C-alpha cells in the first residue's frame, strides 16, 4: 500500500481508538472531551496520572494468519514471539512495581494500528515489540533493537493528527532503553553483538512512550534453531530483556511515572 494512504488510514483509525477508553481504564467525561481536542499536551494534562505500577507493554509480533518468518525446520516467528512475550510476562509479573499490558496473548492476527492504539490507550510507560530475524543468509546475525528514527524533533506541539510523531519526545528514553537491553543481550553471547537501529517503522513513531522493537533469534541461523529446540535460547533472552526492563525502571522510576504528565 502507498505510504501516504496508509498513513491517512492509520491516523484515522488511531484517532478513533484514542477516543475509545481501554476497557479496564475508563476515562471521565473531562478526559474524553480533552481527547477530542486532538492535542497531546491537553490529553496528558487531563488524563488520570496516578498509578502505582509501571506499565510495560509486551507486543508479540505477528499471529494468526500472519506467520512472520519461518525457519528451515518450520518453526514460526509468530509462535516464538508469543513464547518470548509469555516468558517475559511471567518473570516481570513477579515484580510488584510492574503491570503488564499484553497486546497479544493468543494466536490471533492484530493490525499494527490496533497494537499502537492498545498501547497508547492503556497508557503504557514502556513498549517492547518482540520479533525474530528471518534473514536469508545462513549466518549468525547480530541481534537488533529498533528505535524510532526521531525525525521531526523540532515539532513541539505534536497533535493527534500528527500521531506518527508521538514518540518524538521519548527519543532519549528510547536510546537509553535500547542500550540497557543491548547490554543484557551481549552477556548471553558476547561474540554476536547487538545492533541498535534507528527506524521509520510506522508503529514506533506512533507510540506515546519509550519504545523499542527487539529482533531476537535468527531463523536463518541453524545454531539459533538448535538452541530454540533445546529450550535454551528463549528463556535466556526473556531473562535478559526482563532484567533490562527492571534496570531501566530503576534508573528512571520517577521519570517513568511522570511521562503521561508530559514532564
Ligand atoms: Zn517480525
């Protein structure tokens, strides 16, 4: 689909989603009215800010008919991302400072724009998109962490109509979160390396919170496939990502809780 048309459709759907409060987080009339102004700052000021826990959004990539990448032995990305999300959720749910927002908990196909809407309307504080690499050449690729490209930084008054810029204010947080995750992943395999990649992936720009997409496990790499089958790799990766999230929260606990206040 052409990018322009996609952006217009996406913006329309996202605005609609934004007007609909998340099931568990009903907004009062004043908050809903403020959403109609399409002004993010007003939204931030009026939205309920009191929260006990840091909301971590886990978004397992693909699902349902959207299989994602496929390994030589037909391991499917959609299943591995769901497994990783469940493992991370299990680890993090033991920490009372964390509340999990799970975008996909079953084998269902969810449009990207719905994922963004769910993360934003649930007022997530940290977004972790989970994918695997499906590179064509059979070698060990570095793991990758994608963050928003951070263009249009000069646009201060971001409005709902420019939803794809909602992540701009979090560019420093994105980089810090990515660095902390990378440091944990490197400990699993120091030789492999981790690339932090600035990306114009549609979803990253629309996320109103610090956000990364981690691309873990390389389906083109027979070693990764073997470790996956032995049930070694996924738990180690989930542990690394979970540890990194906690480290990020501990380094930013006050700031993380104030993000929706626009500070
Ligand atoms: Zn993917």
